[in-house]
């Protein structure tokens, strides 16, 4: 159609969308077009602001490589990833869920590890931690034979794939739940870490006076045929950044009870100093068991990444 004024543009685009054969495509794109056009009207976007937005989106793509995904990072930094997770889990957003973000560091083929064993495959900084986790269905019945991948950072806040000084697959393991739906393992308590800020995500955080830290957490991926595969992260209850996670991942259900033990015998006799325990329950939902595409495939061989930390401004910008 020929366009007379700004209202006609939206009508023209939507009427062309009507030609699409795939109803879901039509629904998604129709909603995107209506909201994008309305966003431009509401914000009264100027031409130079629009050019800036296009340049930013192009940079998100340019910075995305085999080992870094700036698009996923900004989706998290805007809360979109959390929103998608919470709308698609917990009975489609109706109830609390132990599902969370997959994050950018899951690797396939973690070493199979016996229940109770350690996932420390080369020495790293960090206090010993003994983790017990239970998987239940929505009726509270234990789920046996679920495969659980576990991965987390060292006490220095680095995943093994980022850190050439750690052994391959350090602090990663694949466990199978027993008849009680239980797994247990030993590791070191993870530390929080800064997300990269050398691109649009850094500009976004600086403009708001936000820091770039994620609170310390352990990742879990629970796979069992007949159930929706669940990604989860259990956050350290003593982390100062729980309320200001740069990726908006922390939910009430996922603040783990990381208990510090001093002068108490640890479950392993070689532990002399303080140690931690973490017990956590996961609830998985009926659905399709499907592994995600691994966001990364290997381990860094170059230097450790430089850790750049932004301070949170005392008052809003
Ligand atoms: Fe993580």
C-alpha cells in the first residue's frame, strides 16, 4: 500500500505479514512489529538515536564468537533471559520453579563421576564444599536415574574453560540420581565473577551505574526422559550481590543454604580448616527431555581473561 502518514506504516507492515503461511511466525512477528513501532512512537526516537541503536545491534553480532556471546549477555543484562525462563517453567509462570538460566559456560560430555566423589581435578583456590542435591517430581516423589551435569567457578571466579591453569573439565561432573533422587559431590566453594564489559553490555551497565558481578553459584542441568530438561543455578546465600545480579538470575527459590562449618569434622578426613555444606532440592516438570546446544565447545589455551570490575554507583545516574 502507498503510505500517507506514520500510522499507515504499521498497517502496511502488518498487512504484508498476513501473507505468511506459518501461523506462529505470523503471531510472533505481528507482535514484534506492533510493539517495535509503538516503542518508537512512545520514546519519540530521533533519527540519530535510531542510527545509534542499529550500530549497537550490529556490534552485538560482531563481538559474538565461538567462545563469547554478546547477544546472550545483553539479553541477560536486560532481564529478557530471566523473563523467558520464568514464563516457560513453573507451570508456565504460575508456580515457583527451580529452573534458571543456562548461562554461557555449559560444556557437553562432563566426566561421569560417582556419587560422593570430588570434581576437583586440579588444585584450585577455594574452601572445601560438600553438596547434596535431590530431584523430585511435582508430586514430591524422588526421580531416580536422572543425569545431572554440574559446573561452577573456582574460588577465584574462573570456569576451567576460561583458565588454562585448571585441568580440562575441572569443577565439572555428570552424576546419576540414586533411588532417592539424590546426588552428592565434593568441590570447592565457587566465587562470584564479573561479566565482560568491553562491548555494548559494558556501555549499558556504565550508563546506569551498575556493577558487572554475578553472585557465586553452582550450575545444574537435570536430564531425565519424560521431564522437561531443567537448567538451574543455586546462589550462595552469603554473596553481597544477590539483589544486584548483573543478569537478574537470582530468585527466592534458588538462594542456596551454603552453611559454613568451623571446628566441626568434615565429611572427608583430610579437611582441616573451615568447610561448607549445601543441600538443595529441585523439582522437575513433565515435558520433553532435550539437551540444549552447548554454548561453548572447548577450553581456552591463551591467557586468563583480565578481570575488570565496575563499582555500583551509590545513587542512580
Ligand atoms: Fe555461571
